[in-house]
């Protein structure tokens, strides 16, 4: 009698492991993963400091150490490399900020420059105004 219970236990744990791996690994190649249901992805190492997401529209601001600025630029250059995206750059030298805009989806990514609003940090603010499904 104990053997079937062990098999079920192992099967359940393997299933959970596969589901966790698929959810964590899906989208790594195309940057289509989301964070907590938010439709615009952002690297996990950040600290969410504002969040007004209601499932349809809103914004989320995430704070990262200032040394992550180049990594964030690369992340969003990859993410916004598809059709429908426009990138705008403002500033010079180390004080460069970027805005990525997708009017079709209603997405805006505002990637500030290091130390702009918070010392030793870089902020990204992700805006969503997606009313296409209403």
C-alpha cells in the first residue's frame, strides 16, 4: 500500500518542478515574461517602489543600483527590438535616459539615468494603458 503513495508523491513533486521550470524559463529568449502579472517585464533584482497596476492600466516604478544602468539599457533594447517600438534618447555621457514607446500596445518604458531622482540608483517606470480588449 505504501508504494503507490510514494509514486504519487514523486509524481506530484516532479509535476510541480516541471511547472516551476516552465514558468521561470518561458520567455527568456523573447523577453515576454511578466512580473507579478504586469505586462512589461523587468529584471527581478529591482525593488518595486510604486505600483498602481489594476490589471488594465497603471504604472510600476522599479529601483536598481546605479551600476545596473547599462544592463537595463541592454535588457530594454532587446525587449523593444520588435516592430511597433520607438526609442528616444535624452542627455549625454553618463546622464542618458531612454524612453521606449509602443503606441499599439499602450506601453511606455522610462529608463532614467543613474542618480537622477535617487542617489546611487537608477529608476525605471513602466506605464501601461492597454484598452484594446475592452
